[in-house]
C-alpha cells in the first residue's frame, strides 16, 4: 500500500516495500516531472539493505530522500510563503 501527498507540483512517497512499489511509484512521478521526496522513515523494504539501496539510487538519480520530520518542516515552511 503506497500513499502520496501532493503539494503543488511536489509528491512525497511513503508506504511498504521501498524497493518495489514505492520506488516504482516515485520514479514514475519523477519522470512526469514532479518533485519527489521519498520519506525514508515512512518506508520499509524486504530487507534493510534493499531499502537503503533503493533510497540511495533514488537520491542519486530521481529525487530527494528525507525523514518525515524534515518533510513536515518543509510543508510548514511552504504554507508560510
């Protein structure tokens, strides 16, 4: 189960199985030119190494990776502008 939060042209991804459905959904959104942030501590992989590898690859090529606290701060700051 993957849920997304759309803010303007930004998308945050969180859910289960980082290295399958979450990464696929986040890559697709990035290809559609959305700014994507994978919420690292709101995801889980089949194994910790797979989770970390998916996040590292996504960060290197497709978008941003941040913990939930940082994403919440960004959302709050965005509502103040």
